[in-house]
């Protein structure tokens, strides 16, 4: 789903905010609307489809994620940015497995929320570093095992690491620095990832990896 364009030709990202609290919804709408090019859609009755949906779980983040998805308007397939009260245990992992593009704590800063919306609109994923690292290692943030191994060995462990960092929006130089390898090695791994996933760019590779459960961002 591509972003719309304004009369001036610049890209417009249509965002729908869903929350059980009208006050929280209004606050989130104000935060997201501070980004240039963002158009906030009404929670109901809008003729336009959103490019990104910001879903606030409310204080009941222990609810099964399917229950949260019931708040998502029917027929909408826009990427989700989910705000959870508690990312510990399985809450964050469940959200990602259920299709969320980004998972953030409800106390995330306005800039973190706006960055997650921008990433989702660009086809990328974003989660707190602690959660991403725990999922990559196959554990919850508290050390409990998380069932993230799908048995699909299409990518090597290193390729999965790099794909995870791609999903966090890192460029080749940053990936190389974080993993302690050269940029040339990163490019070699990227070429292998693109070939294995039949992807033509970073966003497509990340989306395919998420869909197939090869990475949990």
C-alpha cells in the first residue's frame, strides 16, 4: 500500500490511531501529526484507507493479541505500530508474530513513536533493542524461551542477524560496526539474503523475512 501524494507532489502518509481511550487517542494523534506529510484519519467513516495504523493496547497489555486486533478496523491491511503497557515475557513477541510491524512501550517518547510510524510506512520494522536482541537469541527479555525457531534454515544465523538489523533501519556501515565485520562482508551477506529471499531491496527482504518467520524484529 503506497502513500498518497499531496497536490504539491510530496508523499503523504495516512495514519489511523486506535485506542480504547479517547484521551490517549487524541494525544497520540497530536504526536504523530507533528511529522510533516502525515494526515490523521478519523477512527471511523473515513473514505481513505490508512497507510499505517497506530494501535494502543490500553493498560491491559496482558490481553491476547487477537483481542487487540479486534480494535483494528475490518478490511484494513495497513502495517501496525503497537503500543503495549509491558513488553516483558511474551507480549511483544506475540504482537510481532500476529503481524505488528513495530512494538513499543506505551511510555515511548514522541520521537520514538513518530520514527516507528515512518519506518512502518517505509516497509521496515522497529522494536526496542532489548526485545530485538532477546528475540534474536530466542529468549524473552527476562530470559524465558520464546518460540521463534520456525525450523526454516533458509538463512544462516549471521544472515538473520543482518536481516534483523536491516529491519531496525541500520545502514551497512552501522551493521558492520555493530557486528564487528567489514562493510564488504555485510554487502556479501546482503547479496546472499536477497538471492535466498528473492528480494530486490531491503524493505522487501525484511518484509519477506518477517512473513516467513525467519526473523522476529
